[in-house]
């Protein structure tokens, strides 16, 4: 074969040879020629490097890089999604916590203000219902406070107290008895009666502005024509709902329910500046009635020293 023609054929077959898509016979022929032809051998080296660099390697590299980019992009999207989710969840929890804590703090501030008042009346009506038997009972309490004197009227008795005094008078009309007590602690302090309304301040204020406040939920509802916030603490067995008047931040209703067992509902009213001297006057019996009453002195035998001891204990 003419050498020039052979060279042309070998050059023609270069790509197939390098990419190994050539048949066995031709491969032998090319191999044989390359061993003896310097020019073709050089040409093949150039072709080989061209095919691998520009084509093969480049294609492989590009393919690989594309894969890497896809992975990076997927990773980036996942991370961004997770981050958005975390931020979103944090924001939702934070706003819920803020909302509950703000409400608890407002209710507590109101209680602190109410404790400074000199004239008010609180009524409390409690209804118990046994959910198994349907049995119901209701109790009513009224609390009067005016300038250091207080009176509590319950279904069974009336109690009179004065601020920072050990003395109390309890009148039982049904059994016609008057108990004069010189208790071992001070029965009444200014603002003491407000305790009836301060469940939220006493129990929830310590957890306000902490993650624990998320154990509470708030909803808005109406009761007795009043717009209310309803603070709920509950689980699968029971709940406690506290109804707060939106305008005044005063508790107007409390409900405790143990599912399928007991339902307790307490309704409160709070009125300012309606208590008269008569309302807190201990002289509720006329002298004739008074004579019919049995008078009972309760723990009148405490020594002055005991009183001081109890005093310091209870005033802490
Ligand atoms: Zn050649």
C-alpha cells in the first residue's frame, strides 16, 4: 500500500481507535502503522490529548460538576426550608408567649391596683355538679370592704374582721351562735379580700415571660354580654378556664372540669364604692335577738407572747 494512502486511512480511523470503537482487524493495522510512522504517531498523540481534554474529560468534568451543583442546590433549598420553618415556629411560639404573658401581667397589675382600694364588694357564686349523678349544689359568698373593715357573708355565717387585728366575730344565724375569735393570725389585711379574684396573679404570674406560659392558651369569647379573654390550662383529663373581662381585666368566671366527673363554675362580680358603713357594721342583731344567741369565746387563752410569734410568722 502506498505510504501516503496508509497514513490517510490511519488518520481517518484516529477517533474510532482512541475511543476504542474500532474493529479488531483495523486496530491491529493502525497499531502496526503507528509503531512505524512517526508522523501518524505524533498526530495520534495530539488527537488523543484533544479528545480527552476537550471532549472526554471536559464532558466528564462538566457532568460531575453539574451533579455537585444539583446536590449543593438541593442542600441549600433544604437548609433554607428548615431555617424558614424554625424561624416561623419560633415566631409563632414567641408571639403566643408574648400574648399570654402580656395578658397575665395586665391582670396581675389590675389585682395590685385593686388591693389598694378602700371600698368594694365582691360576690362569688359557686356551683358544683357531679357529672356522674347529676347532683348539684350552689354556694354564695359576699365580701364587703370599707376602710379597713370587712364582712364576709356565706350561706352559713357572717364574719366580721378588721385589718391587722386578731379579732373576728362570726355570727351563725341558723344555730344562733356568735363566735368571738382571737385567732393566732391576722385574719384580714388591706387588699386581702382581693385574693378571691387573684388566681391568675398567684398561679400564672410566676410563669409569665417563660416558656411555661405556653402551657396556657387564650381564646376570646362572650359571657353575660361581656367580651372576655378565656385563659385555659388543661390536659386530656381536666381543664381550668378563667374568664377575664376584656375591659377591666377582672376575673368574672372560673370553670374547673374533670371530664366525666366534676364540674365547678364560679361567677364573680366586683363593684367599687358602693359599700356603706352599715354593710360592715358588726351590730347586725338587735338587743333582743342578741340575748337569744349563745356566745362562744374561741381560743381566747393565747398569751401575748404566742400572739407575737404567730404574728411574725403570718406577716412574712
Ligand atoms: Zn503514517
